[in-house]
C-alpha cells in the first residue's frame, strides 16, 4: 500500500536510511545542501519586491493585498511519500506567488468533477453571467482558454487592466514589446501569454460557480482530507469583494503579483504534491479525478511547456535535469513544487535561486538508485 503521512501535526515518516527508499543518502544530502546554499536573489522585504520586481510604474505597481517579509530557503524531497531530504524550516509560512495558479487548477477540476461546468471548451459565459464575458471579444473565451493562459481576455479587474501584463516574458518566452505596452489582441485561444489579471478573472469566475469562498472550498475538499495544517491562508485584495447570495465574499488572487495569494509552508505544499502524485486519491478516498489530472497535464499547442495552470517538462524543455513526465507548480522568487510520477517523487523548494533549480533536480535524480 502506498504511504500517506498522518494528519498534521503527527510525525511524517522519514526513510531512514534514505537508501530504504532507493535513494543514495550522501547524494540526496548533497542535493539538499545545494538547494540550501542557493538562495533566491530576491531580498526578504517582499513589499519592496512586489512594487519593484514586476517592471510596473505607479499606480499599476500598487499592492492591493497583504504582503509579509519572507523567511529563508527551505524545502523537502519525498520518495514513496516519505521524507528523504529536508532543509531549512519547512513549517515557515510564506507567500508562494504563482504556485497559487496550480491550486486554482485543482479548484477548477473539482468544479468540473461535480458538473459545475461540463466542457472545457464551452464558453465561460454559459455558466458565468456577470458581464465579464460579454461580446464583442470576451464572449468566445472558454474555460480551457483561461486555464491555458490563451484567453486574451480584455478588461480591467480590481483596478488592474489586462494591459499591465501584455508583452510579459515568462518561461523563457520572448515578448514583442515592452511589458505593459499595447499589443493587438488575438482571438481567444490564439495566443499564449502569462497574465495575472486574466488569472484573477478565472478566480472570480470560479467563485461565481462555487458560490462560496474558494479558500473555504479548498479547505473542505482538499486540505482537510489530506491532513494539512490549519496554518495556511489564501487572500485576495482589499477591493476584490463581490456579493454572492446576499453575502460579501472576497475573490482571491491567483498569485502574489499585487499582494495576497496563498500563505503556506512547504510541508502542506508537499501534501498537495503527493495528492497529485497519487492521481487524486488520498488513503483510498478519491478527491480529484484522474481525468482532470490528465487534462491538466496535456501540453498547450501554443506553448507545450504549459498545461492547465501547471508547468510541464515536455521534451525536457524547462528542466533538462528532470524527467519529461515531471510537472510543476511554480511561483516567482524561487518557489517550486516538483511532481515526478516516473520516479514516485515530490519535491518542494522555497526561495531557491531560479537559476539553481535544474541543478537541484540533476542532483536529486543522480541520488535515485532504485
């Protein structure tokens, strides 16, 4: 039977020695040491980072959600669900930036599993009628477009126009112009571009579907069933409240670009990664469908390193040191959850220098001996 850690705060079993999990103890210790020694170049004052690191001029750079100073680099590696390496304080609660996008993908999958929307390729406006998907352009946008970052949604949300992230270069993709400058929009589904305003529009659409706070849904359907701590939180912005059935509910952000997002520690993130590694099942209970996980890992035709808000390693295009089956929840500042189904592996890296991530992966892979 596969191993699942008991609910927090009970002890998470460690493979002692690591060789018991088919891992060379000295080599995996070297991988952990390499990760610990390569801290992100970001400073620890994240309020300053949020205002200065995304290439935005006032007032577009204004943080609308909470921002807190970060801690030091930390992380852990699981093999067979057991801890084989750990460094730093893995109970340190920090913002995780765009890792939250992959959590939105999980929430979309839970909605799809329950029939809240039936088809990834149906227009969002069939189930979400709040004016955000009206003609003449946005009415063609589907759930797949939003989840693949190909929606080309046009508009303003929570005081931020989609123009902020036009011409944004992410994942090694070149841009045609300076970030935040005009680019003619393509038809929905016709262009891939990383854009936080559009992801926040997805979060609002999911809130309309669930008619409940998304953190509340995530806690009830995911975090509590997998035995996560109660220490995490998921915030939106001071102005991102809407009325749902007579209640004032905050729409959360899909990252921490303008503050907010998910505040969480590495151990809870490792549980989420292990749930995906175990194909949506936790201790015999189905939480997320295999069909959704498979769809989330299908490469976007316009950018094969991206699925449904998950980064993919198609043809080892992102990280040559990891298996091509690997997929990732990735956030700015060096936040990464690495899931490798080929090697029964989950790793969480917090505040690592992005340039060192592949080096950690190469060292982890070299440590696998079975």
